[in-house]
C-alpha cells in the first residue's frame, strides 16, 4: 500500500500511525484498566462475546426484562468474527479491536486520498485529519460500539471503488451491514452518495445504485422481520420511541415529513425539549462538522447525502445526549469529512504543493479544535477525565483503584456463577452466562459491589440504604468481611 511513497514519506506515515496508536491506547485501555468502562455498553458486549466464544446464544441478562435476546436489541453478527479473540485478550478484546479498526480506517482514508489525488503529501495530511478528529476521541473514550466498526470500513469501500476492485468492495459493504442494523441505513446513503460521486462512471454508478437498494431491503428485513422475531410477544422495536419529535405513529411521521418541512428543518437546530440545559448542543455539533472539513460539503454535496441518516438519528432524537459530539454517536462523520476534504482539495485548480498546504491546514485546525473540545464542551454529560489523555488525572491509579483490582482478582468466583455486579465492575466480570447490573439480583447467587466507585443506576442515599440492608440481611452473607473496597455477598 505504501509503494508509491518515498522513504521519508513512509517514515512519516509510520511515525503518525505509531503516535496516534499510542494515544488511542492511552484513552481506551487506560479507562478500562481504571474501571471507567461500564455495564452499558461494554459489559453487555463482553458478555455477548463470552457467549459466542463458547458457541452459545446470548440472552443479554444485563438488559432483562426489557430484552431477552441480544438480537432483540441490535443485530450485530460481526461479533461472531470477533469471538475467537476473546480467548486471547479477555475483557480487553473489543477495546483492542476498536483501536485497530480506527487505525485501519485512517489508513483507508489516506489510501483513498492518494488514489484520488495522486498527491502523496496531501494523503498524509488526510491521515492526520482522520486521526485528529473529535469523533474518534469521543468514541474511544466511551466503551465499545459497532458503529465504529462500520464507519472504519467506509474508507475502504471508497478505496476499492476508486480501484474498481469489485469483490473486496462487496465484502467491505457487507461488513458494514452486518455490524449493526442502523449501519445498514448508513450504508444506504453511503452507497447513494458514491453513486452520485461516480455518476459519470456507468459501472460504478449502477453498482452503487444496486447496493443502495440492497441495503434498503436488508434494513427493512432486519428491523421489521428479523429483530421482532426475537422480541417478547407484543414488544415493539426498542428504539421506536426515540423519535417522538417526528410523531408517534408511522402515518403521523410521514405526515409531518411531507406537510411540515419547516418544522422538520427547525429540529435540526433548535432545542425542542424545553430544558435550558440542552441549549447549544446542536450548534456545537454543526460548528464541529463545519470546521473539520464539513464546509467543503457545500461544494461536494454527495458527501452531505452520505450523512443524512446520521444527522436524522442524532438531531431528531428525543434523547438530547445524542445531539452533540459526545460518545460514539459522531464517529460516522469522520470518514465522510476526510473523504470530502480530499476530493474538494483535489478539485482545486492550483499546484499540488498548495493543495498539500491546504490539507495540512485543515488537519491542524481539526487537531486544535479537537483538543479544545476535550478541555470543554457544551454537553452537560461530558466527562473530561475519560478523554483527556494528556492530563495527569486521566492516569490516576490511586490506592482505591489498586485495592479494587487486587480484591476483585482474589474473589472466589467461577464462570458458572450468576452474579450481580456494580456498574463499572460488570465489564471485568462479564465472562459468564449470567451477569446482572446491581441492584438487580433476583436471579444472582453472588453480589459484587465497590461502594467508593460508580453507583449508577442508584443515587448515593439509595445505594447506602441497600448496602446496609445487604450487610444485615438474613438471606445474604458477606464472605469478604476483611476487604476494604470490594464486597462479595453470597446468597445463603
């Protein structure tokens, strides 16, 4: 892949990839090591991976009684490909895979830029822009999600399209669909945007139009047929209620879309919740996109088409936590914005060296803006400790954490034990068939808690009351009375 680059350019690429790989590891691996990953969602996914690695289906006990089968929540068969790695990396498996996928996606963006522009220096600038974008850091700082898996394959679909290498293109497209059902919706518009991008190339245009239709059929089948077949009788799609701003029934939603375009447009920018705390979150997203290469979509609208479902999923959502740049809900912007930047700069009627200068300017602006958003952002949910890899507090392995690790590793638990565990302990204890999020313990034979750490979903007072009840209960026995931080209760 690097044959076209000079020795000096190759050294630059190796250095860039190595530096950012260390940064990515310092975010995700450190967070997991210091118990800053959670039941929702790494605990759920680690439990799923454990089941698949043992050739079992997963009944997602953490989500019961809302969900009784993993496929009733999300359809993510790509996990079957990840399962063998569980035997090597344990609870770190998905975090490591996620880091590798981001690195892989950045190399795809660089390769696409090189193929499209035939400008090696510009492609290196695109690599930096990709690795420097805020969406990457927000995603890596919050557990694991297959949105990242799908998004990191997108640059390679573009690479194979540019090469007219159809077989790997189809495989890459299929992996996007199999990552998660909503990524099939993303795939519809990725393919539609690429059909517009390659409109003058009959072969590629027709191929992407076919893939657009196939993605749409797949999405409908999964959401309307496959997922419902694993749900409890009478249960609807779990995420139907997330778009009540558009309406409560399909008929009402369609009516609003066609009859109230002004209202629909306003939802893209306005805080319709009535909560002043959410003011500015949508504006922050729009500015983040524009300053990181999104401004070029005004000149290359085929890339804006690719982001239609992402904007809709975020901004029409009733959950304000999804509106902004937090968590994994913005990773899909990264490959599209970098590709758009490469295509726009290549189209300029100027010398290659000036194109390279502009590419590096965009990359530097993106990096500077990302760091500023790590330090502070509008969102009320943002936790900078998880993200700021350059801050000492991110690595604070204090005595409490050290004691938790030692005491947790010493617990007399077996894989077949059904346990209820505290939020940030769940990802480390998901290597079993049955694990529940404390305080749900009706089917557990053990309860594991660490009172000085993350208490979600309980408040301090409720947690203290329940813990006192456990200590005095005639049904539970504290079998770790000498522990300082972690307590293990066994059902009598």
